[in-house]
């Protein structure tokens, strides 16, 4: 795994597969972000009993939350293959595995009443949050212009605790995906610094 310039990392000119992998990870981040916002909206509107699912809305809530973390896991693992900052990138892999475990744990615990799956849910969530924290801090202390990717990781971190954190994760992942896919670097960096907390708070308080 080599060190690529900003243009090479985003366009894929470093080798024949990097561009496709980067676009794929960006698409998965957007999917995870949209799923997080849709899931939060479903919880607010339908008030599902996800922990004892019996109705359609209950199962939709379980699927929505599962989708958030499984999609996050796929996105982070793809990002680990082509990281914006190489130093500390192994924590992207750890975060991806933790996120996938949290999502699957949620599915098996709430949809299939497998009580032991709660350990995968909480354990995976803890691994994801700690790994995002470490990866984000390491990225921000790097000298690479791609160090700002750490902001997205840190703003998404509270998603592991659900509630308001789900909105933070949703907005962060959507912007991160756009940053990766469309290369609006400066624009999206400005949005995440100034906008993620504001947007997330507005959604939480007024919708």
C-alpha cells in the first residue's frame, strides 16, 4: 500500500483499481448516512418497539438500524483498502469490523430474539467508536492534505450510541461519501466543520 497524492487518491490514477474502490466506499458511506437519517425518522414517527419486534414498523426499525452499521462496516473496510491517510489506517479495518458486528448483533438480538447477540451489538459498537476515535485523531495529526478526513470519522463516532448520535453519523457519512466520490474537498470540509453539529441539532430539535 503506497502513499498517493490527493489527486491520485481521489481519481484512482495510482493504480488500476483505486478509483473504483474509492467510489464504492463513498457510495457505501452515503448509503449508511441515508439509512441513519431514515431510521431515526422512523423511530420518531412510528415509535417502534424494536427490542420486541412484532409489527411491520418494529421490523423496519430493526432493518434500518442494521443497515446503518452493516453499510458503515463495508464502507470503512473499503476505505481501509485505499485510505486517505495511511498512518493508523488499520483502525479503519477495526472500526469496520466493529460496525458490522454491531449491525448483525442488532439484527439477531431484536429480530430473532437471540439474547447472546447483545454482546456483538455492544462489543462491536465499542470497538467501532474507539477505532474511529483513534483513526480520526491520527489522521488529523498527519501532514497530508487528506488529514481532514479525520473530521468525518470523529463527527460520526457518536452514532454508536444511537439517539442524537445517529443523526451526527448520518450527516457525517453522507458528506464524507460526497467528499470521496465528487472531490468537493474544500466545500465539504467547510460544511463538516461548521454544518454537521448545526444540521444534526436542527433535525433533532425541529423535525
